[in-house]
C-alpha cells in the first residue's frame, strides 16, 4: 500500500512541477511583451507613411497598362472586322432569299 501511495504522490508532484513550469514559461512570455510593444511603437514612429497620391498613381498605371494605345487600336480593328463579317453575312442571307424567291416564281 505504501508503494501505491508513493506512486500517487509522485504523480501529483510531477503534475505540480509541470504546472509550475508552464506558469514560469507564461511569466517569461508576459515579461517580453512591454519590450516588444516598445519596439513596435518605435518602428511605427520611424516608418514613413504612404504618400497620399500613391493609390491614384497605381490606378493610373493600371489604367495605362490595360488601355494603352495599341490595345485600343486592336479592339477597334476587331470590332471593324466583326462588323464587316456581319454585313457580309446579312448580304449573303438576303441574296439567298432573293434567289430562292426567283426559283419559286419559276
């Protein structure tokens, strides 16, 4: 019986030691917080804020990249080509209808 009592006491002692170790580790981590906060504050003070027109310049650069002169001319050329094909298709359809009507009249 004394063996099982000792074993239970050893287990309890180990648990207490583990709990104390975790508490000490948390204390060390909490002790580092003020130093870290001071360092972050110093970094914020020494960092230059972004320029006010930075967003506008980025937007203008993106617009210029998307809609450059070459891109616009390519789009216009494609639209003109599509319009020409549409006109040719309508002309061919009209011609076929006219030809069919002429055949039906006999």
